[in-house]
């Protein structure tokens, strides 16, 4: 994996994480009960969160110069809804973190490393598990972790894959 491509992928992930904040936090805040209400969802915050979500995948896909960015963006958006709603039954913020992580794994430009998508998805699954534990043990830390780590772990999985592949293909290894 050339250095320019790795740098471009990290820039894409950093920009995608920033855009994701504008979707994740309003979405998570939509499920906080307001004073005087027992349980309810704020439709305005929910709408903001869902309206900004596609731009996360657009930024990641096009900044990383993924040749299949338009199709992967649509696939990632569909998976965000499916995964976000199913995992969101446990905690809405956890569902959003899982959906954004899987979507980033799909839309980021793939390096020419065998089994790299599998590494990315394993990294996202581990972060979602960690975020879930934090959400139930220390809720503010879990919310912040869900906003930052899932997308960035995709980049760490790529770096691990590049390191692992270089070690295996090195002569004399």
C-alpha cells in the first residue's frame, strides 16, 4: 500500500469522523427523555442526524478516491439503517456507532491486501463491543467512544493489515 494512498485514507477517515459528529450527536441526543416526559424521541434531532449521515460516507468514499464510491455510499447507507436499527434496540448510540463503522469499512478505498475487509469488520465489531460495555458502565464515555472510535479503527485495521502483509511478503521471513 503506497504511502500516498495510506495518507489519503487517513485524511478521509479524519474528515469523515468530523462529519459523523454532526450526525451522531444529534441522533443520540434525540433519544434522551426531556424533562417532564417519560420517554420520547425528538423528531427534529432525529431528522438532523439522519439527514447528515449520508455525507459521512460521501466524504470518506470520495476523499479516499474509491472508484466505487457512489455504489458503496448507497450500500453503506442501507447498512447504516439496518445495523443502526437492529443494534440500536440495545442502545441507539451503539447502533449508530456500529452502522457508521461498517459503512466506513465499505466506503474507504480498499488496499490491495488479502482479507482486508474482514480485518476492518473485526476491528469495528471489537470497538462496538467495547462501546457497548462503556455505555452501560460509564455512559458519557461510551457515547464519546461511539462517536470517535468506529471509523478510526478502520484506519488502524488497514495499518495492521499493511504491516502484517509486509511481514509475510518480506524475503527471509
